[in-house]
């Protein structure tokens, strides 16, 4: 969302999650000067996109100016809780297309990257702040080819949180404060996984998102249907319960995602793979390349 203070100072707001009726946790820039009680005004807009650029044009439509009040500071994210003044019966989510736009990672400068390109074909439940990028490689045709080869597919939901991009800044990873993310693993998926394991099949996660969801739902020792939040931090030494393979993009140094991959195949093997990827000019980041990881040994029956 792009708004401004009553003084006219521009304010950029990244919505993270809804905490109450039209009350949202958000990252605000600049945030230091926004005290509790401050207000932000948002004007409806249209997004104009050309071949080489995209820009927001604010329009005086019949839609009103939205007002959000800063009601608290969130220490975990350094964000703010914003209470939006919206008529009863109307949700902010329904108004977002008129007042904001989907944020793309800052390193994506080619504005021809449409919203369809930065969304998996199987996405259903709104809530993530970024796309689960390993899934961007899959098309309807590819999924159909997998099914024709007897590869079964099951779905989970995990809302990627802002902590995904937070680097590990401590020498002892056990002291890293892991972020929480909301997830849902339905009974139908649990049953499919159990059938696969019973028949000697392998559970391959598409993305670290799926890894965290499945392993988080198995935190008690056995995979169970689960709906809620997880703060699971997977790093070398982790005892795997569900996942036996991973399709994932390439990750940045000192990231929790890279540590998750290292926990699956080991640090030495991971470094070898990344050195080869760099030598072969494989692409990193959201629209980058992916790799299939099949570890030689995974704990069974944990």
C-alpha cells in the first residue's frame, strides 16, 4: 500500500497478516517516525504498466480515502499494528486491488513479470507475503505428466512470512529467533503420505515451504492433520520425520532456508552443489533455477 501522513510525507506499507477485524500487522517505511496514534491516508489508484515500466496513478474515483491508525509496535517484526477505519461489513482484503499492489522482490526490476508469473498455478488461500518459488517451475502440463507417470500429488497451505528473508546473524544457530508461519496440513494429505510411505514410496517436498509445513505437523513425532502456526527451525542435526526429498531453488548464504537444505544433504555436499551451480551459471532468486535433492539416507520411523 502507498499512502501518506497528514503532512504529505509518503509512507509505504507492506501488510503481513490480519490480527483482528481490519487490524493488520504491517511493515512501514519510514517507520521510526510513526508514533502510536499516527494516521496514514491511502488513496485509490490504478496500476499502469507498459513494456518497460510500471507506475501507480492515483485516481479520484468514487472510492473513499482509507485511514489507518498506528495502535501498537510489534517487537518480533519491528512492524506496526494498523487499525483501518472501514465501514462495517467491508474487509480490507476486498479493497486491496484498488488501494495497493502485489509486492515483487526488490531485485525483480523487469516489470513485465506479471502477477501470474509470480504465483504458483495451484495457489488457493491468500496470506503469504511472497511466492513459494520452487512451485513457480510447475505448469498444468508438467503436473499432468507427473500424474501420468504415477506420481501422486497432495497439497498443504503455508503462508510465507517476512522472517523467511531474515538472515541468521548469530554464530550459534540455536540462538537464532525463528519466525512463525501459519500452516494447514489436511487429513487427506496426511492419508496420502501414509499410503505412500506404507507402499515404499518417497515423499518429495516442492519447496522449503512444504518441508516446514510437513515437518511442523509432525513435531509430536508422527504426521497429523494440523492447522496453526509453527516456529520450527530446521538446521544440521535435525531428525527428519516425513520429507525424503526436496525440489528447491538456490538460497542465499546465512539464510535459514540454506540451513534447511544443509540439514537434508550435509554441508559438504551442499557446498559442492553450489560451486557446480555457480560454475554452470545457474540462476538464483525467485525466478531462478531449481534442483532435486535426494539424500542417500533418511531416518525412518522417527
